[in-house]
């Protein structure tokens, strides 16, 4: 009996040669292992996807923000600290000198308008006909003409007295002196009550400007 013959096996069954028979693993066991691994991976992917959905609907938390994660941005509006409300400083009617000039064919309008403006506290300068450059060339109710420095001062103050008047600047050196050139569509000055309301609105404080910031 050969030394390679397993115990209990007679001479009928002999193992010859110097190689052991190749042993193969069961294919069924390999499939079970692959199925388990695939299940673990699927569970992990489902869990990761759930966390991503939670981050989207909750803003991502502090860690997501620190990592630069993107999500829903919330806009917060706040008043700018440097834009505090303060009243506008405008000249009073008595500090504005008005030259009343008539650019229409109707006589007497310049004096009549000047007298009314004087009653409302304005200082009156020249009263007469408009120069050739404007005579019968102002189509609206009137033209307010003054220095560039009067754009945010004397011109808007005088503008409260005549609704629809056009504002224009020239090269004059006196910002407190402005011209009211009466146009062909002129009927009358704005009523004193409405003019006073418009003047008060000019001097009201400006609302503080608001800034919007996005928090992601």
C-alpha cells in the first residue's frame, strides 16, 4: 500500500503520482458573499443621499457652510449705519431772489406773478420781458433758470411754486438768484397750500438706505 493511500482505503483505491487533486470553492458561497457586499454598499449610498437631502432643506448647518456647501440662500435686509436719516438743508424763500420774466404775448403776467411770489416770502429781482433767447420759446408753464450750484437748493425751492416748470442751469455765479421765465402754457402759480406742502416735503429727512445681504 502506498504512503499516499488514505487510511481505510484498500489497494483497490490507490493515489498515484506526486500531485494532490485541485480543490475548488463552491460557486454558491461566492454569490452569497457578493450579495452581502452589494447590500452594504447600497445601504451606504442610501444613507449618504438622505444626509444630502437633509442638508438641502435645513441649510446645511455650520459645517456645510464652513466647507463651502451650496444650499438655499436667505436674504437679510438691514439699514446702513452710515445712511442715517437727516433733514435736507435748503434755503428759505426769503434767501432766494427771483427774476420774473414774461416770455408770452400776454402783458402783465410778470408783475402779477412777482407780486404773488413776494407775498409768499420770496425776494424779487428784475421783473419784465424775457430775453430774445427765450421770448415766445418756452412752451410749458415756465422755465426755472439758475446756476449749477442751485440745482439742489434755490431751483427746487422755487419749483414748488409752479408745477410742471422745467429746470435748467447756466453759468451765472450767484446760486441764490434764479429766473422764472413764464411760458405760453402758464395759467397761475401753484396754490399756496399745495406749494407749502411741496416745500415741506423737500425738507423732510431722507429714509435710511437699506442694504441686502445673502446668507448661505
